[in-house]
C-alpha cells in the first residue's frame, strides 16, 4: 500500500474501484486530492464523481463510461474538473469486469492530472490557428519549400511544400503544392536556385528585388531558413511588384523623352534642394550658367554669383519672396548671367517652389527651374 501511495504521488494519479451494483467507488487519498474531495473521503458515488466534472464535459464523460460498460471495452477519457478558483484536466482510464451472467459488477482504474499537457496542447492549437489565419488571409505571397541538391551538393531545384492563397494570385502558378519550381517553370533562371540554395545551406536570410524573365514578373522577396539545417527547408515571403516596376520604367522613359525634348528645344533643368542648399544641374543648365560640364551639383550661392551685377539684388529679393510660404511660390523672368570668361547671356527662367505644409510652420523643400537661352532674341530686341 505504501508503494502504491508513492507511485500515485509521483505520477499525480489516484486509484478508484467502483462497485457498479451498489454504486459505491472506493477511492484513494490521491484520488480525492485530484477530484477535490475531502482527503478523509473513502467512497464516492457515481453522481458525486459526475458533479465534479465541468458542465461542458459532463454529458460526454458519462457517455464514455456507459459506452465502455455496454461494449466491454477499455475505458479512457479526458475531461475538466472544477476546483475552487481553477479548472484542471483529468485523464481517466479503467477496465470493466463482469459476472458469469455478463452483467457489469466492477470497474477499476486510475485518473491522472494532465493539466500541463492539455494547456500546452491548447496553446499549440491556438498558435496554429493564429498561424493558419494569418497564412490564409495575408496579402503577401508565402510558401514553405524544400531545397533539392544534386550529387555534388549543388542546388538544382526546390519543392513547394505549402503555399498560401496569395501565392497563386502573386505568381499565377496553380496547384504548386508538392511540385518543384522546374516542373512549374521549366526555364526558370539559375538565380533563384543559387539564392535559395545559399539560404538553405548557410541559414543567412536574403532580401532582394529581382525579375524573373521566364515568368515575366518582378518580385520583392524575403527568404529565410526554417527547421533543422539538414531538412533544407526555407520559407519565402514575397510581393509581386511588376506593376510598380513597369510604372518606374514608364516614368524613366517619359523622363528620357522629356529630357530629349528639352534638349532639342534648348531648355535646361535645375533642381534646388533647400535642405542641403545645393542645386542639381542638367548638363544643359550647367552650360547656360557658364559652369563646367563635370560640375553638375553646386551651391545655390554659386548660381547666384552668375547673376548680372545690375540685376543681382533684385533677383535675390524675388527669390526670397517666392521662398516665403505665404508668397506666390513661383516666378518667371528674363535676366542676364555673366560667364567666367566675362560673356553675358540672356536667360528666360521659370521656377516653381514646393513646400512642406504638414506642420504649423511650412517651409520650402525644393524647387524646379527651367531655363532657355534667349540671347539671340534679346540682341534683336535691343538692336
């Protein structure tokens, strides 16, 4: 009996012996402690046992007992019991015994506190549910892959083990789970195998933007290893940025056409950055202000110094006015500049200033100036 008591205490279990005929279960002290009975209790009825079970579990728990008796099978169940101020999980197992007429007469078993394990299982299920919800609803494409290597250890392909719904929307690849990249895109570039192979082998994450010409799409990608290194598994979180890249390309082409048009028309462009007090000049603008072709970023003062002495003060006053957030923010004017060699040129300029008006004190951030050399026209006008 002492050894049985020690065994029960060590395993957080309690013994019970239920006389089915007279509805009296002989229970151990450990049983009483687990079920919340007074430790001096020696016997409990079936109804007393059932009363300690959580109301949500009670019907199924009593059904399991009835099923074991009716079908002459081993009894096993897990249910919650109510203790003052807490709920505990119990695992109960037992065996039914019958008389010579086949009537149940006795049921003997053990119950054990499994709260720690059940809480861990519940936490795991909740975590998996949160992961699955995120996996299914996230806007970014996500997949888990296994890297495949040849006999020399070189990465040659990867298999999609799991993909989320956004994966198909982002890639256009249907039914990818279980298939390899080469099966889905036979001419996929080597870049993808080499990059993901390094991630799987070294464990170093990779973040990049790259185009797949085979898929005719651009992707922004974050890849990282998961699981044991020997599993060669990695995950990919990605966004399809094809529209953005095409927009950027269209913008570049538009800017190139605009630049070409201004060159043909003789226009020059300068961008003023007021935070750094610098001016970024196009090659044509540098030429109009008499500056070297390799000096395309200069200070604002460098530009002001080219103003004709007779007009400099007035021009600086106009500039101060357009930099005032309460002022017009732009000006158009014809004025003279003096080159380093003393040559005087006439320019017609248009300048637009942009302001940061997010705070209480707006301030100028940058300006765009377009200029055209009108010296020939002015000479005719002044002749």
